[in-house]
């Protein structure tokens, strides 16, 4: 069995009552190779599907489509084909909603559920919340998720978003354009929500790491998205840094993802916004 489809392969969505199962159909091979990725039956999931082989006429062509002329990677929604199990988990979370607070982004936000879980439980555990962030996601992947059911039935008071660091090396303006599209999706799909847009966190140990300048360019653009109405922009990346601009392992062990101590810094920084929408949220512990 092929574990990865070749360029001539297709990925079929087999019909089912409550779920769909991916199948691999290789060109020249009439057998359907079923793999154990199961997805809820979400009609919107059928975007960009074309007719095909085997037991289904619903097929996602491999490789996924490339951006058409005039579009950029960060503004063209595509799925991450290796994270459908995580996407299914996110859709399953909807059954326990609606949520008052939604978090989204990449691994940095995703790790509130692991490294930062004790901090989150202590500080924000009284809020009915869901973390939809998926490790490895780029801007366009979040855009795809939003367009394929991840906010269905939700009416949060607050959405916290940070995304962009995994688009490393791409044009900052294109990344910012993609983030603008994300804000538009949130505003449309959750018309009563306020959006807390975070500046991309610093990465790399040294103050002169080239990524720092790239990140600052992204943040300079997305900071203009604060409108005094639906969107608040907050950049507290400097709080993770030493006076000389360096990142230390006790704050970000891999110079990208916060430690538990780093998540405390994050919680402290967003506390005023959290309290505005959730007055009963726990206050930070007094400094020792």
C-alpha cells in the first residue's frame, strides 16, 4: 500500500452516513487503498472536489491545487492533508459548544493544550473555551479550516488568533493579506465576536536573527488591522526577550515555543482583554 499518493494519484472520499473515509487510487491500479483517516460528513468539505474513481465520485486531486494567477500561498485556502485527524477533533469539539472563547493559530497556540494547560486552567479555566489551533499550520490552512465548518454554530464573545510564523520566508505583505482574509472570515461567521489579533512572537535566540526583521514587517502591517470596533491588535513579543533582545531557553526552550513560564507571560499580557469580556476570569497571582 502506498503511504503517500504520487502525483498521478487521487484521494477519494467514500460515502458514509456519519463519516467519510479517505481512499488512495493509484493510476494504473484499479484497487482502492483505504487508509484509516475518518472525517465527519461536512458538506462544505467537498470544496474543489472533482468526479473520479472507485466507490466515490467525490475526489480531492493530489497534489492539492496551486494558487491561481493573482493569488498567493497565504491567501489561497488549502488543507494540510496530514492533519485531517486533528481537523476531525476540532469538528468534534463543536458538539460541546457553543464556546465563549475560541483560540486559533499554529503550534504556539496549540500548545496551550499541553505545555500551557495548567496555566490556562488556572487563569482561564472558568471560561467555556475551545482551542482549534493545529501545530504546523500556516495562514492558508487556518483559512481552509474556517471555510470548512470549524466555526459552525459558534457565537463566541472573543476569538484570539496568532498565525504566520510557519509561513517563514514568504513575503510579509502576502502573509498579512492572508491574515486579513482570516479576520474577514471571523467577522462574517461570528458577527458578535471581538477578535484579539496577536503579533507574531519573536523567534531565534539572537537579537539579530534574520527572522526577527521578517516578523517585525508582518506585525507592522497587521497592526493596522485594529479598527476600534471588532479587532484589537496586541503585540507583547518584547516581554519574552531579555534586555539585550535575546531569547532564553527558560522562556522558549527551542527559541520558538513558550515554556510554561512563557505561557504565564502570555496570560499576563492578554489579561486586560480577557477581563473586559470575561470579568470573572481569574486574576494573575500576586508577584512573589
